[in-house]
């Protein structure tokens, strides 16, 4: 039984930072490319960042230099460090495999003054 639980979201002012965590259950984790996605109200769900099983990373162009994805395979956990946040980053953030196999509830990030 696979479960992905996101946490760490909240309300932050523009320019602030948040660190999101994704705790995974199941034996799949260490062999899969993992990713963070986000979906703003009325918008499609888009990939933000991805990290392979060996730690290679990729980012959406708009997030380069601000966001950093990492993973700890021993803990079955993926992280997303978000810096210099702006209002356009407001969304529900989800973690999943790169194929989008296991959608959970996500964690809300709101950037507002």
C-alpha cells in the first residue's frame, strides 16, 4: 500500500521561505524519480522539480535559483526548499513519482502580505 503525505506548507509573506516534506510509505521509493508538483486555483497541475533515484535534479525554468529538491532514501522522504517566495507561488503542492502514480492531498502554500 503506497502513501505519500506532504507537509510544511503555510502562510508566508513575499520574499519568505518554506521547506516542504513528503513522507513515503512502500518499497518503491528508492528506485523512482520523485517530483514536486503544484496546482494553483483554476490552473492545471504543473511539475515544479524532480529528482532521480541517484540524486540528479531538474527544475521548471521559473523556479531555478529559488527552489531546491532533495531526497533521503534511507528515510523515504523528499524535500522542497523554497526561497524568495512570491505570490505566484501560491498553490497546493504535491509530491509524487515522475509518472504521477500516487496523488495525495498536498499541502497548501499561500504567499501573501
